[in-house]
C-alpha cells in the first residue's frame, strides 16, 4: 500500500479540477509557485488592441495593472534527486501536472503564456511554413533533389513507434539528471507539448517563436513522432522521440521542420558522409531518440 504525502496549499492551487485531492506517493522537495510576469496572452491581446495601449505601454511597470497574473507552474527551489522526474511523469494522468526539467540558465516562466483554448487555435503547419520561408536555410541542388522542392514541402509523415514514448522519456530524463543538476517545474497541462506554452517559457525574444507557437508544433510532433517534452535550459529545449525517422528521405523532411522550428539548430557531434550541412543534420537525426534545440 502506497503512503500518500500531503500537497502544500500553493501546489494544490495548481491542480486541475479533475485532480483535486491528488497526493504524491513521494515527498516533494521545497518549492514555490511561479506567478506569470504578465497576463495570459489572450487577455494581454485585448489590452494591446485597446485605444489606451499607447498610454499603458509608456509605463512598463504598470502596463498590465488591473489584469490577472495567474500562477503558471510550481518550481523546486533547487536540484532534484534521481527518480523524481519519472515518478512525477507516471503520476501525470492522475495529477494533471507535467514535469519539466529546469537546467541552469533556463530563464523565467510566465511570459506570453497561452491558455488551452488559444493553443488549440494555433495552426502548426501554417506556423512552420511561415518560419521556413523566412529561415534563410541555404539548400544545395542535392538537398532540393532529395526534398523535391526548395519551398515548404508540407509535414513529414509519421514515424514508426518502436518503444513506449513515456518509458523512453523516463529513461532519457533520468540520464540527463544524472549528468547535470536540474530542478523540476510542474505545469498544469494535459499533454507534455502544452507545458511550454501554458507555463510561458520563452526560448528567445524573437516574437515568432512565442511559447504558444512552439507548443503548437510540439503537439504535432507528439502525435507523429511520439515526442515528449523533457526539459529546458538556457534557450535550450530537450525532447525525447519514440518514433524518429529511419531513412534519409524521411529525415530530410523532418529536418525541414526542425530548421523552421529553430533556425540555429545544430547537429549532434557526429560525423556523416553527406554532401551538405542540411543533409548532414538530417543524417544525424535518423534513429535518434533525443532532439535538442537551441535558440540564440
């Protein structure tokens, strides 16, 4: 019989309605609730569109006065011990809280956070098509021949899942904790992809890559590639992948999405005999169970 631990009032306030009364089977380390630095994006947009916005914007310290600044996550006060991430991940279907590893330099949460309804309205394919068009990625003749086009080719086909996505996420997350100290943020989210957008974690100040836009794309990667969002660092995002591409043609289509999602994407430190930087990157994500993205 599991001995359940109590949940502090601050963490309890984040539990979704269906999870009220949830208690963890392990003792959580000290932590605190993070309150949004600004209202959730749909609320903020109403103020941005108001006639009074120029007046508000002239006073940054008070520009969002009178609007709600909701709690977006619960964050541990320091690094966590091995095993906690996988335990909290396994509890997600009961708690409604997705765990995010938070590495040094991850920055703050609560900037341009979305709500679930506004996330659902974002079109990930339209976002990636626009990002690809402005990415500046230089394709060689060989790249274009493999892709069949230099324009946005549309979404890559789904991968074939060979391992349980959650089991893989547990394994990789625990490996990372063993290598580098990390805290944990618990985010009220029904799926891992939404954690970035709902918590308002900003990878970059570049507006097109807002937290909600990133989550919209991560949703479709969850569906097509068995992706799970593991953690964040200094402009860095780690995603486990249970159904990665296994052929160069498929990997090239996935690579287009990666370069659209993160123009500064860099290949792992692996060699390949491919004739271009683009195909070199594509070759390195074949069979690879971990995707890492970094924004300057």
